[in-house]
C-alpha cells in the first residue's frame, strides 16, 4: 500500500454485510444525494454497493435490515494536492458516503413499536464502530471519537453528529533537483471525520465523510556543502473549515 495515498478508495460510512444472512428485504434504492452540488465541487462517484447488514430479534419480532451505500471522492482536491507535491501525495484526500437502510418489518410499523428505539440505537452504535474501523483500514492512525456536534438535515431532522480525528502518516518525501536528492520528513496529516444517523420516513440514513483536519506545512533544510544550505518549504494550502462545511452540507442534503 502506498502510504502517501491518504484515504483509500473504500467508503467509510455504512454497515458491513452480515455473513450468512440472506434477509427478507427487497432491493434498496440508493440514498438521495445532492448530485449537482457534488459535480460542481469536483466529487466523483466511485462505488455503489448493496448488502444485508442487520438481523436481530426484538421480543417476538425478527428485524432484518438491508442497505445501499454510495461513495464519492473529491477528485478536484486530490488533483490539486498531487500537482503541488509533484505526485508525492497522490490519491483521495476527502470522502463522502451515504447509506439508505430499509427494514423488514417496516421500521415504523413494528408491532406495538417494540424495539424501535433499541433498533435505532443499535444502528447508530454499529455505524460509529465501523466508521472508526474503516478509517483504520485506509491506513489512518490514532483514530478516535472526539465528541458530538449539532447537526440538522435539510428535511428538518436533528440527529446531531459524531466527530472523529485521525492521523495519516505521510513519511518521507523525496525530490530530485540539480542532481541532488532532497528529503522532507513530512510527519502526518491531520484528518477529521463526521458521521450522522437518522430516521427518514420509514428508513434510516447513515451519512458522513472524512477530510483533511488542518493544513499541512513544513520546512526542511539540506546542506549541499559547508557554505550552501537549501531550504525547501511545503505548504499544501489546505482549508479544513471549507472542507468541513462542504461535507456537512452534503450530509444535510442527503435523504
């Protein structure tokens, strides 16, 4: 794995498939996402997958859940950073992903409402656990849940969101110039993540993303001789607040 590829291609949102479970839910439509806004922002759809993700008994009722998940990558940001680093950091730097989860029996028609609150809590807990794990699977380190924030969707739901942080170890960057090799110990890029889970009609939406959590800038000095020292500055010009607003805006517009 190229450790400078930052985030991997797999989506970080949604629930993993439940082994050995066929389920009774039919095909699930993908979540409704703001496609025009995604296209204008340089995001490209990279994956769409369907899986049976949940089967559990609540009192006399066995509930099965099936999801369809879509994943988008910010290719415009990736291309910009790759150009700035002469290809040394190449790959996905921001992801947005969303899942539409259907249930059998219908979530809002459980007999006597039995297990509904527990079911939503189970989905939220599982989504947060897998969000953390998938961040680790992409090569991120020091992944942790950092807190909660207010969050309201365009449809009027107020589920709040869970925030995460992580580090992506970039390692050593190498550049050739005038027959000399310049090395920069880049350390790590800070990564932020957001995740929200809410009930929308008779289904559940899981939406979130990961993006650079702070700008990356560093300076390295290399001695060419006793009299000559070359200083190399790297500043990626990342804008975390802008990425945060963009990802949360995409999440809010998802249904």
